[in-house]
């Protein structure tokens, strides 16, 4: 699997950490799905340069698919999750 690709949406390279690649394999998330997630998913800022990108895939039963990312000179995908829900801040 390629560990980097270009995002048209963000105009930056996307780097997948080893942890992200391992989590993709564990959760059966394909590179094509991650690329679509980055390009079409909803971005939610967390703090600073960190955030989440989430997307619903019609073909998957374990939605939402979410990537924890950091945005700088490149987009770094730290991990990939399924059945994602944002935690309450209370």
C-alpha cells in the first residue's frame, strides 16, 4: 500500500502513519476509501492543526468512517476508525 498520495481538495500530500495503515487493515478500510474520505468527508476541527474527517459510505455497514488528522505542510492521517461518534465535551 502506498503511504502517501496527493489531495486535490487540500492541495497537499497526504501521509499515512504506520498506525493508520495498521488500523485500516484491522478495520478493512481500503486506500480508495481513505482517499474518498479525505476528498469528500466532512472536516471537523479539534484544536490547533488537529481534527477529524468523517464520511458515510453506502457500501459499508460500520459507518461513520473517520480519520484523525493533523494538517501542516502535509495532511497526516494518524488513525482510521469505524462506527465513529464524537464524544460529548461534558
